C-alpha cells in the first residue's frame, strides 16, 4: 500500500502551510499529492505550483469537475501538466453535485453516469493524440454542418497513458468507474465496510470490461489526527462530517448521506441531515456518531494508526491518501511523519 496526501482546497488560509506539507511529503517519500476544487480555487493551478516546488511526488486532481470544462480542455490541461511535471500528473474527475453543477456552472445535473462515460471517452481519445471525433448524446465533435474539422492535440504528454481516476460513491458510479478508469477516489471509507460499499461494485465493473483488479488503484482519502485522546480527536472532525452527511447536496440528492446509511447509520444520517438543513449546524455535528468518525479517519497514537492502516490494506486499499489534521503547521507535519512511521510499524512500507 502506498501513501498520498490531500491538500483539500486552496485559499482557506493555510496556503503557505499546504506548500510546506507537500514539500515534506515529497521528502518523506509519499507517492502522490492531491488537490481539490469546488467553487473557489481550481485544482490545475494549485497542482502546477506544487509540482514546481517539489521533485518526485506525483500531483493529482481530486477532483477536476466535469461540468467545469469541456472534455477537450481537460485533455489539454492534463497533457500540459504531465509534460511540465515530467510525467507526475494524475487526472481525477468527478461530476460534483447538482447545486454546484447547476448553480455555479449552469450545467444540468442530468444523466451523470452517461455524461461521465462520454467525457472519459473524449478525454482519453484527445490525450492519445488521435484526431478528435465523437458522436454522442452530450457531445458531438466536430459540430455538424459547420467549419469544424477533426484535429489532434499538439502537446505531447510525457507518457502515452496518463492515469485517470474517478471520484465515486454510489454503486452504479463505482461499477462504471471500475469499467472505464484506472483508479477510484473514495471518501468516508470504512475498512470494515469497504467491500460491501465500494469494492464489490468496482470489481463488477472490472469484470464487465474483461479486467481484474490488478493495476487498479483504490484510493480513499482519510483524515489523520495524532494524539492519545481518540474521542477528542474525533470531535475535530464533527463539523466536517456533518457538512458532508447533512448539507452537501439536497435532501434527495446527498451521496454522502446515502453512503452513511449503507454503512448502517440510517437513523443517525437522517437526524444529521434534518438538523443541518434546518440551520442547526452545531446540533448536526453533535449528532454525528463517534463510531462513524472513528471508522472513517485515522485517530490516536502511532500504534493505533498502524493497526487501522493494516485494516485498510487488508480490505483492498492500494493508495491511502491522508489529510493530516492540526491547528498548527507543526501539528500537521507531525501527523504527516506519523503516517510514515505507522506504515513502517505495520510492515506496509
């Protein structure tokens, strides 16, 4: 099992610290550094900056939002970053959610699975430097009856195949991800529930494509907090968990809430959502079960973190992406180093 880090969103007041964390992760031998985007900082700019300030670590988008860019533009960005970084770029894609897609980008959040499949087909074709043609439900290239003609990418990526990941939560999306992608970006992963909530669906998609799980990167993001008081560490992540389970999406379309339900927290997920959507964010955070946080984060001293890492490896995780938590840069650096120490103690490094 390999280690990665996730810097989250840029512009949240920790930008200098984030760069220092990325550089320390590079020095410690972490495999990949991911950056996110929603409706603030964009991922490619951050990744270009991080790549310019590091030497070995891969940089990846977790995620670049599908409604934000035409697929050919995404292929251009991926090829450019792969060239600039000397082959260190990983392309992570996702459909985002209905509020962001329709409210921020003005793109209807309809048929997300079909749209993702078509998008990936176009991106892969463009990155391979084929002359770009496509006839589909969502895109037609070139447009018929006009001056457009099939053209090909002029930039030569460093590699013939840029790794492509998809952020997936629901069973159908996970299955399609196994079928069409090189890896899956997962969130709120529980080692105890990983097979039933994710891996069996991914495996079904791989089998549909005539593939095995060999070479497929199962890549969940897991917060890590170092310390002796597990309950107090869990409290740090209550607002984060409440935001996703309670308020990330509408009452009918909250993929994180549905995931919590599939993990056995049906009643608790409903209570968190009810309180969050009613404006009671503190109440929503208080309603998050400590066990849900503990199952989906790495909390405690190094020895306990090592045990949990072993569980993730045995469950089928191939790249464990850490989000090192702390109120200061020193605390985040300590968590980052603890991740490496725990891997070594578990015999996974």
